[in-house]
């Protein structure tokens, strides 16, 4: 059974509705590691490579098949802004399956936190500092909130290896596990790093589990860029062109790559090529 067929129906619908032509290599590799082993997993790839979906598609599939009796996955992010961004992405994905997504940091309302404590479930997103505060101030609620915790997902795990914050984060995870009587698997998400084995060993400290670091190659991609020019003030384009004495630099504001398929979806999946235009600011060369 391939990765797509193994996913829960609501995830398959999500993929179809967003016009994905294929799963990325990291998503296929992560599905194999999470579905077919009990080891920790370290996923390393470039920014915007689909690491979050690679980790959560298998996790949410498991929750859909066998709902946890408490918070089932703890997502630890180094920054509140990152948590807020991922909250929107995961909430959109989980809404159809009725899997709650919670977030917990200093800017989150007390009413939101109280609802979680009253009915712990789904996914909780939190910073290391807020996790420490939770363990201190709500320690009596920890066993009930996390009695069926199955996964701890650590985003930007490489950033936690600088200084003492990473060691403190692992200590908090171990403390939580002992208080709740659980042994969750750890899944690390990281940008491409030079020594993934060292990061994997750091991630798995104290768990008694091995760490799988999937190896994969993304296919070559073709970039298509079109250019436009415009002026906000001053001489208009035609006059400016006549007056120009040489090339003028253009500032590229945005572009998007068109990806080749790495793991084709089943027959019947929609096939829509995605193309965007790279907008520029400035004038083209007149030489």
C-alpha cells in the first residue's frame, strides 16, 4: 500500500482539493517511517518542502482510526509566530475530521486554555517556555491532559541545539512523560543540516528508541519566470525608456517553481500545473 492510500480519507480529500499532483519525497519517506516503525524520526529538508504535512498526515491518520483519550500530539515550536502560523494550517486540515487543534502561549486567551483543560484532545501547540509554565502551574492536570500522548513533534529542532534551551526542552518533555506515565515518539523537523546524525542523537536522548533519518532525493525542477515593469512616480515607461542611458536593475519580488512529480497520486487525481508570475520593480535593459 502506498503512502497516499494509507492516509485517512479526509487527508486524501485535502490533497485532491488543493490540486496536489503528487506527494513529495519527504512525505513518502516520513509515512513509511511513522506508519511502519516505532522509532523516533528526524525529517530534514529545505524551507517550504512539506515537512509539517509529512509529519502530521500519518499522525492524523492514526488519530482518525484510533482517537486518543487525551492530547495525542504535542507540537513544540521555538516562536509564538511559528505556532500561530502552524495553528492556521493544521486547523484547516483537521477541521473536517473533527480533530481539535489547540495552542498555548502568552497571547492565547484564558478561555481557550480552560477549554483544553476541561476536554483535552487532539493536538496542542506550545513553546518551550509555555510548556514549563504549564508543568509548574497546572501540574495537577497533567496526567489527565496527557495520559494518551503518542507524539512530540519538535519544529526547528536544529535551533534548539544552540545553547541551553534545547537541553531544557528535552528535560521538560521527559518530565511531562513521567508525570503522565507515557512514552511518546519524538519527531523532529529541521532545515537541511550538515550533521543530521548528531541532531538525531540529540532528539532521541533518554527515549531508548532509535532515530530514523529518511534519505531521499527530490526531482529536478524547472523554473519559469516572466517579468513586468511599472513605475509608481516620475516619468512614465515610454519616456523613461527614451531617456535611459544604460541597463537598469530590476528587483524580483516573488517567483514560484513548477515541480516535477516525485510520487504520483492514484488515477483520477486532478492535474493542474501551478504557475505564478515573478513581479519586478524597475525597468528592462535598453541596450
